[in-house]
């Protein structure tokens, strides 16, 4: 397949080619972008250091100045994904209003947007995690971070009388797994699904579960 016909991730890790940024930072970003491009249309098992560096304008030896191995590249991208999701979830996580359902809608909309953008990467890492112990651990820790944050948020709503009294942790666990695997199924392969119905489905389930409302 020619370079011009390759599927490329529409996302870019910054900085890319900003002159005021160090060459080292630009090289690191180029490697991460090459990984995103590769995973946009290939499984992780086919990724090699040579295949990544062939998409950059630096030699293969530069890889080891920034990453120990391909696992570290994947872990770095997973950390970036976690940051993106926490950023869009922050309105709900930090909300102190008496209408958390309205804020939750906005956060879920942001989550679906991120999932639509990062779906192929999410599928790549979950597929790899089935046979790669290190990536399995990273993926589980990724999910557990959202389990903990969701549990804290639900318990805060329960304390304010906004949510029914139930064991928050397993509910947060179930809702977060619902999010992850729905996004992977909807957006992890080409062609990706329309994000609108996906967002509507997740919003309906989350709000009916936590806030017992039917007018979602």
C-alpha cells in the first residue's frame, strides 16, 4: 500500500513541527503519531520499531532515546487517552449543582467524541491485552482509575440525596465497562458508527441508573 493510500489517524500528538519546540520533543511526538497512524488500520501485533520509524524523518536509533520498547509507546498513548477522558468527565466529576444529570449528559457527549477519535487505538490495546500481560495490566489499571473516580462521584451524590442508596463500586464498575466496550465496538473498526445514537444509548443508561429519570 502506498503512503498516500494509508489510513491515518486524524489525531496528532503535539508538538509536531513547531520551530520553538526542541527537536527532541518533536521527535518524540513524531514517534507517537506514527504509532497512532499504524494502529488506525493495523493490529498491535504487527507493529515494529522499524515500521514506526519508517514513517518519521529520523533514524531508528532515535527511538531508544525516547522509549524503551513498543510497550512504553502504548502505555504513553494510554496515559494520554486517560487524560483526555478525565478532562471531558471533569464537569460531572466536580459538579456540585442540584441537577447532575444535565452535567452528566455533557460529559458523556465528550466521552463519545473521544471514543470516536481514539476507537482504533482502544481496540488495538484491548486486543493486545488478551495475550500481552504488560498491556493487560496497563488496560486494567486504566479502567480501575475510572472505577475509583466514578465510585467517589456516585457516593457524593448519594450523600446529597441525589442518587438512590446502593453499593456504588460495582455500579461504577459496570457502567465504566459498558462505556469502554460500547466505544470499542462502535468506533474500533472501520467504518465507525455514527456517534449520535451511541451517545444517546449511553446517556439513557447512565442517567436512568443513577438519577432515575426517563426524560433523557
